[in-house]
C-alpha cells in the first residue's frame, strides 16, 4: 500500500489540510496516528510486534494526557466526544480515541470496538508491516483507498517514516516562521514542550526525556506545578513564555526537517504553503490532488473553500514591535533554511 504523509512543524495548517482531505470521497485522512504512538515516547515503536502488543499500544490510556483533558488543557486536536462518549478522562481514554478515530467516524466508540475485535489476533511481524496493515484495514472498512496520514509536528518523524514506509510520499506544509511560532505560543502542546525544555535546562539535563523525580527536584516549584498534574489551566495559560522561545523551536524543527526531506527523492515529495492555500485554495488543492493521484472533484473544492478562513494570516503582526523583532530574529535561521530548501 502506498501511503502519503503530510509533515510540518505544527501550527502550520496541517490540521486544516487533514480536515479538507477528509471531505474527499476516496481519501482516508488519518489524523494524529503517529502522534498517538509517540506521545511521551522517544520515537516510533520498532522491532517485531504481534497483534496483541500492537493493539495495546493503540488502546492503552496515557494518564498525563487524560489529566490534561480532565483539567481543562484541551488542545484542538483532542476531538473525542468526552462528554458523551463511552470513555472518560477520569478513568482513561484509549490513545487512538483521543484524536485519530473521531476524525474517521462519527461513532468512534463503534469503530474502536470493530478494530478491537480484529487487530489483537494479527500475527507477529515488523512494526512497519503492522502500521501498513492497520491502514489497509481502515481503508477497506471505510471504503477510502488513498491513505494520507498527518500528525502534528511530524517533521522530526520523517527518517522513521521512511524506514517503515520505504515507498512513501511526503507533503511538506509550511507557514511563515513568525506567524507559525506565534500560533505555537498559544497552543497547549507547544507550551508544555517549551516549559519542559525550560525545566530540563534548570535541572541540568540534556532533554525533557531525562526529567524524573530526582532531576525535577532542581526545578522551581512554580514550574513543576505547571508541568505535573493536577493542572491549573488559568495559571498554565497565564505563565509568560517569551515569544522567541517558540521561534527557536520552529527554527530547530525546520532545519532538522528540511535536512531529512532532502534525502527523499524529488518525485516523492512536494511542498504546500499555508499562505498560498488560504489565498487560492482551488489551485493548491488541485495541485495536491494531482500529487495524491486523485481527482480534484469540483464539489470537493467547493466544500473545502467553505471551510477555509482566509483571515488566518499574519498573526505575528499584532505583536508589539520589540516582541515581533525578537521573534523574527529567532525564526531567521529556519526561514533561511526553508527558503534555500524550497529554492
């Protein structure tokens, strides 16, 4: 099965593209599948997995993510119907139900049950083959043969995705650095990442992955309280994080991602500008459809245009001049790398 991955820095418009592709009659738009598999884990699961172990990865709950939802730190990607669905954050929501299944079905609990009845019985095979089989199962069950997966901030996953899917194609969606970083500054997930990076620096460790009860003892209580459940949503959002922190994060992701994408054959990748999509959605979506090998159906283009808000540009322009200048300086390395990569 040929799979196409939409990759980006996060807050670059990839969620919008995923929603637009969901409207296409033959595209299976899988959202946040690999984000679910890599939450608070270093990279994607490797090696051989049998069906039971694979399903455990997908269906297990994450107490930290459940606490975020329970305490009001709900990112827009968390689309499970928490108030009406079978699962509750107080008792645990399966990872795949937080984000992936609600984008595929209006009844994510029923789809969960259908998958639970089949996947655990699968034979042992390499992780990449399990991922492919899962996409094939969804495509067959939902009647959408063209598979496109999109996870937020997935540029860092490009090397692993290529390892598991040697023939994969990639759509790199990008957005102007300052506007993208400004959007990151208001997003729960990126704010948590920024706070965890700050905590790691103060703890004297190389990365947030090395934070544990012992190293966190060297972090100020105010910061610990923001990172450890239960969460105070108001305090979390009120905590000041300089805008340039997010500009630095954006630049790091772009530099790393462009380096990884250079290794992808030119015919297996394309780029999509968020600003161009808002300016001329018919043109950009037609070009995207051609890359995916599907028809740019006029009814689909009309429905997609109705979902696009052309005012979602230049968010950084509202910032105070000094803040904006610092943000632009932080984004400059990424901007130069992106422009050189795009030619």
